[in-house]
C-alpha cells in the first residue's frame, strides 16, 4: 500500500470514526514466533496488521500468523488483557483501549478481529470503512440482519474478508465435501448433525466491582447495559445477549460443512421445524434440493456431519473423514495434507496464509464473508425455530421468513444507542 493511499485512508477515518484514547508510543518489533529471519519477507512486502480483541483465540491467531503478516498494534477494552498478551508473546506492540484509535492512528493494511460475538460485526465494519482487509473469527455475527449489512459493506469497499472457518482451507474437508457435492456417494438421503446447545437468557446476576482498566460499557457494546458480573464478561458464550451458544460456536463449523457439501454455501434451507422442544431442542431443516438435515445427534462430529447417500455413508469432521464401506474412497488425499494442521491447539496458519495471499492478489478467500454469513445464519435459524417452537418457511434469497412476523422480528435486534451499524451508502 502506498503512503499516498494510506494518508487518504487516514483522513477518511478521522472524518468517519470517533477519535478514542491516545496510543502508547513503544516501537513495534519483529514477532518472535518467526522460526528464522530468513523466512521474513522485506518490510516493504509484509502486510501490516492490527489485532482487535486479545483473548485466548486471538493469541492463537497471533502465534499462527505467517511471516508475510506483521503485527504492529493491538487493542482490547480491558487493558490487562493487552498487558498479558505483550508479556506472553514477548512483544512491545503499541496498545489501544479503544479500537477506533487503532484504526485512526495506525498505518495498517489489515486487521484480525477476535472479539466476542456481539461486538464483532460493528468492529469489522469500522475496519472495512477504514480501508482494511479483515480476518474475523467465527461465528461472524450475532444476528442474520447484521450479517447481511456486513456483507454489503465488504462488497462496496472491495475488501478481502476471511472468516475464521478454517476447515474451508483443510484439504481433507474440501475433498470430503466435494465427494458429497459431486454425487459420488449417490443421492443424499439424510444428513445428521450434532444437536448443539443454545444460549441461556439473562435473568439477573449480582453486581460485582468492575476490574481496574476494564471498560465495561465498551465491552457490552450493542447489548443492553447490565451490572458487571464476571460470569457475563468471561462466560459470555453462555448468554443469549452476547452469543448463540454452542449452536453458533461449534455449530458454525458443523453447519458450514453441511452447506459446503450440499452445494449451498451462498444460500440456506427453505424449511425448518423443531424435532424436540426447548432452547436445546433438536432441529430439522430441508433444502430446496429436498435434502433433509437433522441436528439431532447427542454425540457425533462437532466439526461436521454424517451424510447418508445411496452408495455410501460418510462422516465429515475436522481435518478427517470416514466412510462406510471403509474402502469406498480409492484415492484419498495424502497424509501430509492433514499433517499441516497438526500441532498444539487448532492451527490456523494455512487459513491465515490463504487470507494473506488473497490480500496480495485481491481474490476472494476460502471462507469469504458471504460464506461465513450464510453458514452462521443456519445456526441463527436453528435458535429461532427453537424459540418460536413451530415449523417455519425460510426464503434464503430475501433472508426473510414467509408470512411470519414473530419469527422475522428475531432476525435482528435493536442495538444500544451509540453502537448502531453504519448504513451502507
């Protein structure tokens, strides 16, 4: 990116984003995670990155970032989290409690966004408006409506946007999904996925002191203001205000593989119904092709599903698949295609590399924003049908329920004042 382009972008950001807290002035250093200096491209060829959100998943992404990316600054509304990150990674990156200051003050090419679910969309849109390419963790959104708004912003700004659905970059997953999609296992008669639990509703918790250096108001973001409680901020995935529960957490991976294998990556089901009642109930779906998907398994592939075809049954999971009959696949991908993903934690380096490569070529990445939006929309649909407790007809083209006002009201939520999504110009 040329200095002229960066200067123009910075002036635009200054006009559109609120200036936040001042930044620290400690100089950035080369990441210590790099295996050797010989791997490093010259600074002029590196993609300059800011990281927004510095919790556990963000720290994994920092570790897995290929040498083509160079982090210079981080942001978190809880100052202690940034200090822990700097200490853990042995870095001196510049720090910002208000991510908008990072976007305004730093000369960035891209951003990695690993905030909690309820905050992610607004941060991502601000990054896109700042002219940055984005890697955003999954699940991408809190609601279906905000996902569509995000996609429109990304397309209008012509940004490269990778969603952290790393199974889209795993060769074994690609091969297995293509096996189903191409008809190799015969007509798909049934798909069975895990019955991922939904979130709990907030019923009130005792107020606790806000930790020093924690901007609790900023952390709550678009959600309604509540007294601080540790179980909210650090157990946020359990609560409906902040997340869709495991249905949108692991479900974002499992539902994504179903979408991919069925050739429905940019659409969705057309009919949904509760199989069993309750917020954790089993859910059935039907696609326009006639294929029935049932999220009903108590145990099963958390990162995929079981596809029963006329010729073969295949179970797709993270970085692996099995078939019945066992010898159905004659020429599977070589073992080294799986080995690149092995190691401590969930290694995301090849998925991040795909993002960095696409930034340079201006191509759409493996888990483009539309794909991420559509996959998590299936998860949101499952939680909505659980809530209303009846069969629903879904129009995936217009992203609306057919003749059901109550269900349509659950497609979006009214954000707290000051945290509204910017309209698409």
